[in-house]
């Protein structure tokens, strides 16, 4: 209610930070994402949409790299939800790193991460996501590369604000959609 009072056009989105639900296999006292979403709807909470965070590229539960078929299948599992769905945070690395972000432990897509692989992945991800009529929008999580973010070096621009290929990929999507 406070959000709508402050800004009438603001959307109230309930974010699902781990749509894969891997935590449920380790902690049975939790709920799978779809069950949680259904409970929120049936509870009568007043909100406008659900958000899904889709971050990949770290050796942590829910953050390992996924195949596009897995992503497509997961998105389809949210189709029956009776509220709009936004992907509120997409993020993949722009280069291979060490530690928990190393491709050997976090995974990679076709080859170890670099700026071109990041751009190709985003192109495929946005095509898959935006082809779903129940997905109302997709938001990329990081504008610039950052070593301290959830996924290191995942920005659309370098730390010096130079556009990367991933930025140009999303700009092409924007231009095609909005005809500019």
C-alpha cells in the first residue's frame, strides 16, 4: 500500500531469487518456487507481478550455468501462474574468472566465457524469454563490470563505461522491438 501511495504507477513485484529451487532438495522445510508463488496468490496479498532472477556463472546453489533447453523448460513451468511474470535480473559473466566463478566449477556455455560468448548467450536467452507470452519483460542486472557483484564481470559495459558486445546485442533487440 505504501508503494502505491508514493507512486501510483509503481508495480509491486514479488521476486523469486532462486527459480530453480535447488534449495528445496537440501532443506525440506522450504517450498519449491511454483508452490510458493501459488501460496502467495491464494493468500490474498495485493501485488502486480512475479519476478524471476536468472543469474548464472558462480559455484553456488542456483547460480550454475544452464543449458538453453533447461532454461526454456523452467520458464514453461511458470506458464500456469495467473499473474504477469518479469525476469527481473539476468546475469552471465563476460569473461572466465577464478575461484567460485571459474568455468570449471560454475560451468560455461559452448566455451569458457568471454565478451562474445556473453553476447551470444544473451541473444539466445532474450529470444527464448521474450517468445513466451506470459513473460512481460526481461531486465539485465548489471550495467557495468564489477568484481564484487553476484556474478563478477557480468556488465553490459566495461568498468570504464565502454560498451561490450552484450550491450550492442540488447540495443539491437531494443531497436527491433521499438523500431528505432
